[in-house]
C-alpha cells in the first residue's frame, strides 16, 4: 500500500500538547489522540474482544449483516474514505460488497502508521480494490481524498466505532458539518453511534475486570515517559472512569493516588498533583437513536437509513449530503 505521510515534528507537538493540558487551571487533561501508539493500538484491539465491551462487535455485526443493503443505497461509482480505520477488520464486508459491483478505491485516514499497515494486511486480499493510506488528521486527510476524486464519482465517508462520541455534543455536530463542507451533494457518511445504556453496563465496559482498559488509559502516561522523558510512576495513578449523567457520557480519568510531583524533561515541566486529583483523558458520549436524525440535519445531511444492533445498543446511520 502507498502511504502519504508528512514529516512533522511529532515529538515537539506531543510535548506542547502535554504541557498545555497539564498546566491548565482547574481540570488537568491530556488529548486522547495520543492513546494510539503501537502499545495503545494493540491494547485497544484487546479491549474490542472483551466480553464487557460490546461496542466494536456490535459495529462489526451490523456492517457484516447489512453490507449489501448499505451498498445498494449508494448511487453511482463510489470511493471510500475511512476516518480512523484502526485495523480495518470491520470494513471488509462493505468493501467486498462494493467491489462486487465496481473497482473500488479505499482511502484509510489514520494517525497511526502501524494501524495503516495492519489495515493493508487485513484487506489487500479483496479483489478489485486499491488501498491508499493517508497518515493525517481526519479532516486534512479527507480534504486530500476529496481532491483526488474523479468526475462523477461519489464519496462514502466511514466514521465508525462511535468515535463521534469522543467529541462533546456541540463539537460533534460541528465536526459533522466540517465533513459535510468537504463533500458534494449525494455523497454519503456512514456514522457509527453507541446508544445509551445503564450506568452499570457502561462502567463495566470502561473498567473491565482484567484491567486491559486501565492499562490502555495508563499507557498515556507510559508513553509520556518513553517519548518525552517523563518520570510518572504508573502505580501511583489509577484508571478512574465515571458516568456523567448530565452530559450522557462516560468520562475517563487518571487519578493520582497521593500528593506528588512529576517531571517531564522534553516538555520542560514539573507538575504537581494533589491526592485524588485527576487528569481527564477522554469522554465517550452516548446517543438516543432518534437524536442522530436531528444532529445529521443540523450538519447538512438527511438520514437515509438506520440499523440498530439487538444485542448491544449501537446504531449505524447512513447520512446523505443534501
Ligand atoms: N473511543 C473509544 C470509546 O469511547 C475508546 C475507548 C474504549 C477508551 N475504552 C476506553 C478510551 C478507555 C479511554 C479509556 O469507547
């Protein structure tokens, strides 16, 4: 697979983001995009197989079961862009269905080069498919994909796994509107959304007994140690998810078990933590099925169809750009 990569000063940007997040007055935070280095991506693969975390399997089931119907609702020749492809495993069914009717270009957009490589290993055996990866932020990558589309070709954008839930609700609509601005009328967006469920189920899903989710969250600190010369003692922080009923989300935090100071050489930073002070690392918002129609409309899409999993409340939404 060809990969378009841009040389960036990744370490410098990481150090800046860590510095900004940890020196913020009030709630300290770290951006969740740094979860997915090689170790984090591998841990997430394990999370997606845990019995407590049904989200990824629900997404896969829906795509597998309804691939033909989804594809039948798309007009004309279609190229596929996927924002945050991960391993590419769940995309197989859609690509196979599309490749049966036309030669298909598949453009995964991913920050993780190892995820792009995995994606190619997973999908390159499908006949009539060409894969071109973009190692980019979502919207930058989508802009480039849109720039190389051929006349008369429609784009299908995949935004699966409920990554939309990692934005707050206002920012989520804004993000969909930005996608819409890059698209043309008649292009489509297949959007995965995790639906509301009980607090008990949510806490289990984000705090599994084996501790894989805890390791995934703590890996953010381990990564700062590895790449930025930090001296976090991982045993002095605990994975601490909480349900936010008002925001209808699960918030992921890392809680300092004691009062301590941590140094991060590359960020030229000493940070103090009080006992029980937390670093907020990600929020995962949950939706009502009917809410998606409204959000889609606000962003400039109409909802063509919606499929809901019976085992784990999750919806796949096919939105068409108006
Ligand atoms: N974005 C995923 C989600 O919201 C990722 C995730 C799963 C996650 N478990 C986590 C993020 C634990 C942080 C901590 O479901």
